[in-house]
C-alpha cells in the first residue's frame, strides 16, 4: 500500500471518529438543555403555587431548641 494512500485512510478514519465525538457531545448538550427547561418549568409551577399563599407566611420561623 502506498504511504499517501495509507495516510489518507488514517486521516479519513480520524475524521469519522471526530464526527462521532461531535455528535455525542451535541446530544449531551441537547439533553442538558432539555433538563434545564424541565427544571425551570418545575420551579415556575412551584412559584405559582406559592403566589397564592397569604403575605407573611413563613417569614417568622423559630428553630430554637
């Protein structure tokens, strides 16, 4: 096998590996973004529930023993 042909084959293989790593990283980033959106939605739902609580509830909390 010619050296330039072997070099081209190795370069092509490395390109495939780099693309596979890039795809994996993009999927992980998308999954993380989706998790953040779910977390923000859950926080908003909890804030909506607390918005109906009367003013002053929970402000004077005594934890002395």
